């Protein structure tokens, strides 16, 4: 199975992991709707919804770039309507957009708390609610959310409580929606990277060039997402996947192809235990605490 002719409604997607997922789908001939706020170039961030759409078209897909703030219920509804009018339906929702500020409680302004919970939690709910009536008509509907596995260890919350809880809210929606729609054929899963991924937020806000060298490329998440989204929906729901575990199950054995710098020690991502030879997540936490990320994507 591939994604030829399938329509993906993507929150975010103008750069980084979201764009990589979009391009992997486009190589199959998918339709990709890129819903994000970046319409004008930013000197610190590569890409806009329009450059992303051009890349999707160049890769073999069809694109619809839309300026959307996913916190805005009416704008999301309108974007869904535009999608259905052009492509005839929606087969896949990818909840990729996320806001982040890596600070403790006393250093997190309430407006930043509101932004993170608005984009991460509310945005996930708003997009799901708007897309589900159309997903229910698809022969193989999927919702895939870029959010971490659910665990209750306080160490994943104590450094950046507001951000951690905002990301876990996205994961809770995976758990909830998978249960709610398990008898209606909609697959609902989360996907998270084992390692830090080379994105603008990591480069600009957390660790600079040294951190990027310890990252994997966004393509590892994209390849894992593709494998999940091409599985039969009724057989694949309610999971909290890690990218390399997905690809290992798919038969991938060469993971060096995803390394930014061959041979460098990889940096474990937030919310994930480091494997032998990896830098522990608290290494990235220490870097972040010196230069808190405030990006959204």
C-alpha cells in the first residue's frame, strides 16, 4: 500500500519534520494540505507554506498551502472545507504543529503557557474535530500526532512543566480518540523520535551546530510516518511509536543513513530514555535551560 491519491491535512509542515512527512507522501503522489502560519520568509527559519507547497509538487504530489492558525476553530473549518472542495475528502490528519518554550514554572509567562496549550492541545482537538467527519468516509483513515509516549515519571515534567504537559495533552488525545473511534475504523497513533532531530528549533534555540551534529535527519520520522500511514487502519491504532522501532519492524537495518554526522554520539530526545552510546536527554535539557526555545511549528 502507498499514499497515491490520498489526501493529507497537515498542521504545520512548512519546514522540518512536517515538511519531511509531506515530501515522503508526495513521492507516492499524495495530495498534501499545508496549514501553517508562515506565509512570509523569516531570516531565522527556512521555508514558508508556499515553498513547502512547491517542494511537494516537485516531489510528485499535489499541494494546497493555506494560512491557518490551528487555534482558530472557524479558520480550521474553512481550511477543511477548502480541502474537501479541491480534493474530494480527507484520508489522513497529521497533527504536526507545536509550540515550545523550555523554561521552568517561574520563568514561563502565562501568555506562553496559553500559546503552548492553545497550539498543542486545543489545536490537536480542533483539527481532529473538523477532519473526523471526512476521515470516517475514507477507506483507510489515520490520525497521526507528533507527541511523546505517555509515562508518569516526574523527571520528564520537572524541568519544563508547561511544555511537557502541553505535549502530553496531544498524547492524551491519541489515547482518547483511539478509544472513541476504535469501532469506526479510524487509526489514531502518536509518533516521536528516539533522538533529537535536526530542525530549526534545535539549531537556533537549543544547541547550535554541536547539537545538530548529534541529531538524526527529519527523514527518519518521515519514513516511520509513511510506514504507519500505509498500514490498515483497523489493525494499527492506539500506539505510541518511536521512529526507529517502527522502521526496525519494517525491516530497516541501516540507521546510519539518517545521521547528520556519521559516527557522532546521538542525542536522545526529550521524553525518551537514551540507548547505550547515546547522550542522555538531560544533556539537551542543560543546553535548553541556557537558551530556552520559544518556537512554534
